């Protein structure tokens, strides 16, 4: 078994192969020199620096019988011969192959766009935080999750942050308007400046030129405008790649004995619909499923999106897929925490988004996920009443 990509998804798949009883050779290939590590902490450094949180260490890989090729890039894939070629001129044969190649940050295409930094790898993080000294001026292009998390941590480190986005508010795709406004206000309280409805025309050593002619002075410019799936290997070998590497619910690609999982995988939902999830949990769950199915199981993917974001003392969590077509009900909890429920036309819970200090919304978001699974009709008044336990709705789904 060969796994290309040694992030959360690929590493979890390697271990799951062993847990599923596969006792043949397992090779995990990573293009970074580091041991496999978690990416979410990179955008959340503390006062003591970057948290380099390993997924596993060398001894654990050896004990599991997983051969890890660090700092190695796969240059081509030959499905007919069932081989992959490496940048050190070696070739590896495979019985089954997993592509967990992840994503790459989008980059600005304006003049001077190459001067902007991105955050994806440990080396990116080291370089960025070395430049972000107290008093420095930072311009972040993009007010999505990564951009807002970076703004929070860099502002706390004593830099002067300006966030620039073409949208009218932050977190336009990630969070409901009510919660996004609260986070925006919290950033402003800390001194972060925002420029919305703004297009970057040019970047130079002095800062960022916007389409209205103003210049945002900056010592460092960071781009956080989303990602694109790494599909070059798949494209070069005849695998379908509409918006990522197309997979069915078993995580099979369109070429036999090749699987794909994680951020790079585009799940075919049928009827012309396909979706790609870019979350830590999805990478882990799909990696585990891919490992089991590579070992001979035939399990289908059932997970739904869930993500979190920590900004200052506030924790944001979202589960499911909120839609403008859903009916919304807000439940106000203690300590300023609140949860927005999204109900479909049958009054079934489809999604939930919560914001509050620390992990104040974590328990209710977990219960909300269980309610999404239960697909029970909900009373709009009761679901918004904090005095009514969410567990009570779950108990109604259980037989007497």
C-alpha cells in the first residue's frame, strides 16, 4: 500500500490499515522534511511561538511497520503499471494507492503578488512569525478563517494588523452574519483594522495599493484567499478531477485501485452534485475510511462538515451546511454564548453554528450534530429556549 501525502489524512490512513489487519508493506510519502504534524495550530501561535504538534513520532511509525519517506515528492503516477515515480529517481509499485495530496494556497495575481506570503506549512509559519515582530505592520488579504485567526494571534503579539477583503464582511462563507459581526467587533476592540469591498491592485515593498487609490502601509503582506486542491498527479494519470479528485462514497477514484481522501477529494453525491470539504475532521475521518477500504472493507462515507476556530477568547464551531433557504432560530446561552440552528422545510435540523468564550458552545454543538443525525421534527419555540435541554429532543427519538 502506498500513500501520497503525509498530513492528517494520509497518516491516519496508514495507521488504520494496520488497525484493519493489513500486514503487508505500507509506505507513507511526505514532501516535507518534518515528521507528520497537525496544520491547524500553525495559525494559532502562542506567546512562546509556533506549536509544532506531531501526529506521530519516528518510533511510532517504526513500531507500526510504516515506512515513511520524508522530503520526497512523487513526480508521476502510472496506473497501468501500478507504479509511482519519486524525485530521487526511484519507482514504487503499489497494490492500492491513496492520494491524500491536500491543497495549496491561492496566490494573488496582481503586480507584486509574489511578495505576499502564505501560510500552509511549518516552514511558512516559521518564516512569517519571524517577520511579525512587535510594532511591525501586517496586511492580511482575506478575511476567511485563516485570515481572521492570523489577525487575532498577530495582533496579540503586538503587531499592527489590517485585514483586506473584497467582501462586505468577514467570514462570509464560514459563519452566519450574526456571529461574524460579533467576531468582527471583537477584532476591532483589539485594534485590528479592516478594509472591505476592497480589491488589491498592486503590492510593493511599502505596502498594498487598493482599487480606490489608497495604500495600506505594510512591512509584511500575507495572502489568505483560499486554497486549490492538488490534483496534478491525478490529472496526469486519467483520473477525473472536476474540483478536486473525484471519488465515490467508498473513496474510490475513477481509476481502479486508486483512492483519494481529505482536502483534495471531491465527493460525488450523484445528480451532478459533488462537494469537497476542507476541515481537520474530514481529513481524519476520510483517512480512516480510506485505510479500511484499502484493506478490503466496503464502507461508505457518512460524515458531515464540522470545524472550529479560536479567535481571542471566543470559540466558533459550525456543524452541517447552513443555507440561506433554512429557517433560523437563535438560542442565547450564558456568558454571551449563542447558537444558531438551521432547520429545513420539515423542521429537521440541518446545521448549527455557535460562538462563545472558550468551549462554551462545544457541548450543544455535539448535541446538535446528534439531532441532525436523528432527523426529528423540532418545535421552533422550544429549540430556541435555553431552559429546554437539547437532550430532551433526542430522548423523543428513542423508543419507549
